């Protein structure tokens, strides 16, 4: 019993730390969605630094958010619970589509227990960020097929102050950090209106050729992935028109609950065969391969080895016998 007691204390301390880290992440996710805030953050990727202003308000109608680029092109993105509108003056266009999780802030799953076999949660301790006292929480992958994260969370409001996406070596690949942040302020309605009207712009509405109403798998894909990292599962399947004048592409989405990978399979073009192999942009990796006259493209914020493994294991499904 004397020898067992220290082991039990260590184990109970580890479980408590996991629970504490889980609580911090849950409260951070809630704060990002429910708090009113106005801030400026910098986004570092590919040795480039972008600055953006974010204005977020929660009202009886749901979430409303406006992102304004402060560097480069004067882009604006407006989101609510139903749609996202991107105003891009460089090409005089406005894109309207179904609302998706905010970027570049990471989306932490509500059910953290589901990802615990593939990621370890750790309460790293206290730090100071953007003038706020913060608790640092780490999500570390248990293998080399996914990235890790570190979050600096305000101890008073649980608002995210900084996040790092880390590579297989533990070093940051992308960073998001607030340089100015006002939390709990009244957000005027005018601050959520775009400064770019879009007058004279071309307006485009993004519509999928086929998508199930509940965003779940519908029908059976004609293709399958033979090799996936542990924990990745098919969560969405649809047909999408990738290029004008071309047939539909099969689009499969796989996720482990935190990382997401898209697999596109479309008929190849003899006129434009495209790049074959690996391409990268910051944390985003893509791998393109040819298979039976079709072009396979795998894209995701995962290590290069992951997209290559998935792309080179895509295979055509065997036809099921008819009764």
C-alpha cells in the first residue's frame, strides 16, 4: 500500500489536470461565441504577418461578426448564424455562402473525450498576453499525423488571447495573437455593417450540387480511402462543381474531431493535367495524384505525410451486387 499510494496520487493528479484543461477549453469556446468583443489580432503564417479587426456581438437573433483586413487588400467578411459574406475589392466580387466556423480561430470540439485517444490535454500554467493574465492549455497529438495547439485564455473572461498551431516538432506553424482587445463593450449596430458596399461588384452565391440537409453523409461515394490515421472518419460526402465546363467532383470530408481533411476526386483533364505531388501553404498541405484517369486531391491542415498517405490510398469502390 505504501508503494501504491504515490502512484495513485500521480494518477489522480493527471486526471485532475486533464479535467482542468478540458474545462478551460470548453469555457474558451463558449466565450468566443457568446461574448461581445472588439479587437485587433495579427495572424502569422508563411513568414507573413496579417492584421485584422474582429467585431463580434451576441444578440437575441444569434451571433453576428465582422472581420476587416487591416493589411493588404481591403477585404471584409460578415458572418451570422445563417450565412457568410465575403467582399473582395481586388476582383470586384462578393461571395455569399453557408456560414462556417470562424477562421483563423481554431474550433475546439464540444466532446473532447472523443479526441482524447489521439490528443493529450495539458494545463501548462499561467502567462501574460495582450495585457491580460492568461492560462496556457496545450493539445498535443499522440502521433505524427496531426498538428497540436496551444491556447492562451484570459483568466477572467475565458476569452482566447492567442493560439499557436504546432508542427510535429512542437514548433509554431501558425500564430494568432490579439494586440488590442476590448471585452464586454456595447457593440454599435453600425460597427457590424460593411464599409465596402459592393456596388458594381459581381455577386456570387456558393451552392453545392448536392448536399444533405443535416450535413451528414448522403449516399455512397464511388471512391474509398484505404489508409487513414487512427480516429479519422467520414463525416460528409457530396458532389461539387469544381470548374466550369467540367463534371462534378466527389468530395469526402474526414475528421478526427479536431483536424479535418478534404478528398476530391474528379475526371482529369488532358488539356490541364495540373500539378502532381505535394504543395504547401503554411499549415495547409495538399497532395494531388492520378488514378484510373481521375485526379485525386487531398487538402487539410495536417502534416504533409498525412495528405500523401490518404491520396495514395484512394481506390475505386467495388460495385455492389444487385439483388
